[in-house]
């Protein structure tokens, strides 16, 4: 009274092949940069679709793959039994392999993300930071670390030091949105250390109540030299700069 189940390998092969081809095409477009601003999303979608396509093809690939790989372990009785058992039921083998594929894919994805973030941060520091030493306080709480102002005085008095730029960070609100702002005791030095190019204005003569913004922020909010913007801080009400 047992039941025998059959599945159509041709439909699985065609469907899995089509999905895999679509994913590979998306990957090719993304890796060549043809997607423009959508490159990252194109690559991610391509990886996901390719992964699904290979998973669909696994039952078809399982039998020949097990036959080839199993010969390496066929010299022992357990190895021969495992090879025959895996080849006998390719769908069960595919399900087992799919679980391993998901695990390997997750580990690879996490490793790739952290490696990419590390390389990107190193690249930004090499390109945008001209300082040879960064002095920072010890992070002991949720508040930003700090240090005594005398550290700056001592650093400037060292004969080996040519430029010192101190920075303070705060979270302000601009047009109802949180915006990170930076204060410094020597703006020309900070511009030199951060490899920043001045396009318009005279930041070297920055007076009280004036701010400097980058060109992208200025373009997004239609600002130019002489414009007024209003900022609100945690300890002060909104005021004009």
C-alpha cells in the first residue's frame, strides 16, 4: 500500500536554469557598473536570485555531483553507503545541501560586509585625513569621550608638531531634522588636516554666529555665502547663523 512519488526533473531544470540565468545576468550588470546608482541593489538582487536558482537546480545536480564526489570516499564501506544513499534520493540530498548552502551564504555575507566596511573606512581615512595622530578621550559611557584642554596646549608646544586642530561634536536640529555639527578652535588648520577645499567664502575669517557648510549640503538646501539658517541645540533654543 506504499505510494511512489515522482517529480518532473525537466520542469525543475528549466525553472531553475531560467532563475539562475536571470540572477547571473543581474550580477553581470551590477558588477560591470552598468546599473549606475542602483549598482548595489542590482548586485544584491542578483545574488539572491542566483542563490534561489541554484537551490532549485540542486535536485538535478545532486545525483551526478554525489556520483563524482562520492568516488573519493568509496574506498570505505560507510563512504560507499553514503554515496548510494545520497544518489538514491536526490531531493532529500538537495534539502540537506540547501541548509548547508544557507549557512555558508550567511557566513560569507557577514564576512563580506565587515571586510567591505573595514576597507571603506581605511580608504576614507587615507584619502580625507592628513593627520598622523588622533587624540581622543576614552569612551566610558554613552556620552562622547573628551579630554582636558591642556592636552591641546601641550601638543602645540611640541617641536615635532606643525598643525593642531581640535574638534567638538554636537547633534543639532535643522528644519526639524537631526544634523551633526562640528566646532573647532582653528578652522584653517582643520580644513588642512581634513583635506577640504574651499570653493566660496572666507572660512579663515569666520566670525561668531557664522557657520561653514559643505557644497552638497548647500546645494540640497539652496544655501550660498551670506544665507541664513536656523539651528537648535540640546541646551539652546533655535537661533540664526
